[in-house]
C-alpha cells in the first residue's frame, strides 16, 4: 500500500509597525519568532492568515492613524493581532473599534498565549538587532501633511522613505522602560513600563556580534538610554566604558539620551568621547526655557544643558549632536519659543526634529488644558522655526505639524 504523504500548509503572517526604533525592533523579533515556528512572513495582509499590527499612540496624530489602520486591516480575512502602545495609552478608544487579541509593549511575551502550540517560545528568541522595514506607503500617509512644497520637497520625501536604514545599521537595545520621574507630556511610559536593563555582558555580546558581521554604524538605543543600569547597580558610563574599548572599524550612535544624564555623568562622558568612537547622539532638548522645562519636568536648566553640550563640543568637535524640540507646549510664550531657537543655534545642533505639542489622555499636564496654544499660533511658530533653521543652515525634519 502506497504511503500517503501529508503536506502541512505553511501559515502566513503579515507584520506592520508604526512608531519608534523600539517598536521596529519588536517587529523584527516577532518576525524571527514566527519564522522559527515555520511561518512565512508575507508583504501584504491579503495573503495572510494572521496580521500583526504594532501601533503607536505617542501623539494624537499617531493614535488617529492607528485607529484608522486597525479599521482597514480588520477587512482582511486574516486574524488581526494588535501590538504596540495604543491599548495602554487609550484603552477606552481602542475597545470601541477592536476586541481582538492584544500584545502590549510592556509584555511582549503575551504573544505566547496567542500561539501556545509554537515549539520555539518568544522568550527563547533573542532580541533583534536590525530594524524591521517600514510600510513606506503607510508612513507617507501618516506624515503627508508635513511635506512642504518647494525646493526641499523631494529631499523630505526621500527622508520619509529612508528614515532608518534597515540593512546597514546594527542596533543594540540595552534596556526597556523608563524611570519614575516622568516628563509631564509623555504618554509612552504608560505602555513601556518600568526600567529593565539588559545584563552588561549581553549588551557587549550583541555589540561584538555587529562588529563580527562587519556593520560600520552601531546604534545604542533604549527608551531612556541614560537610565541604563540603575535597576541592576550599574550606570550608563559603565556601559559606554565597556563598549568604547572594543577594537574595530565602526561608529557608535547614541539614541534617546536625555540631557539630564549628560549633565549627571558629564565628566565620565567627556573622557569616553575623546577616543572618537562615539560619532553621533540624539539628545532631546524639548525647550530652551527654564519655566517650560520645569512644567515639562525635564529635571535640568537650560544653562546646565548648554554648558554640558558646549563642553562635549570642545572635547569632541566632530560629534554630531541631534535634538528634538516641542513647539507649542501649553503657556509657552513667543519669547520662550525664541529662546528655544536661540539655544539650538548656541549649542550647535546638527539636526533638529520638530514636534508639535500633542496632549494625551490622563497625563500630568492635564491641568494646563485650558492654556493650550492655538493651532494658528503653533503653525506660525513652526514656519518661524523652519525659517530660522534654514537661515542658520541647520538640518531639520518635521515630525508633525498638527
């Protein structure tokens, strides 16, 4: 009797994410998890039995887009699974449109409950070191309003499409979560949970793996990079010290380094910068005015920030300093806004990411709700910021204009 051959159908999953590098790394890890369990990862939801959408709700803009995208993805035949930060930030709104399975950012291992039959667990799948490719069409849809007609239009489009290089850069995520001293405007801490640092030896091992694979640009990233180690009796300089001494041909980029940590560890950081290994750092200034910084609970003064950044410039003139600013924080005056622009110039930032203030639900800044800046004033300030940055030849990128 001829033996029957049983061919098991390979299930397919479509993965899409929106948001920061952290969520991109989550998406890549989920991809590895599905592949290890004999799933095929497809490039369109129409051919998938399972659709994983990793959401963002950092701002109203992102939340609105995530809700719209959920409605679109529900129309496909595949089972929709929601990941990312939306549920933790605005559960009430989410539940009006989606009652399916959710994997929250603070506990990605909830995915194992959805696929209990998988032989390889997510906990057995290493953290990712490369970003997951963006759905470029969806990113354009999300940020299309930010593209300004004119000489910089095509450069802006190119920047949107290639914001993060998913093939040439190696990422080492050294921690998750944030500290107890929250910024008043931030909603992300509700989704990412408390600080959880990786073991130092694991961070170094992942870094060495990137060098072994001949990556030239290695990004050290976290939700709150400077807080690394506080939960495991280590410090951010301890991490840098072990990484900077590694031999090889590579550049180190630091992501999400709050100025308060630069101020705290300034002397140690300056010593670690001098070898020239660290070539770029993203340090969100947010405002150049002390009163606004206090309302934001940023835990430093602008004078402290300026002194620290200028000393870094002196110690390592070639380093590229990137920053973010929030335009239109409640009660911000025109003079205070101009102080922010002047601070950017005085410090000499190489790249500025412009964000419009976006009030999120149930945050510590809710007492300022009746003192929000009007959209008209915010738009004028955005135009003023663009003009100022252009005149001073400072590269900038508009993350949101509404």
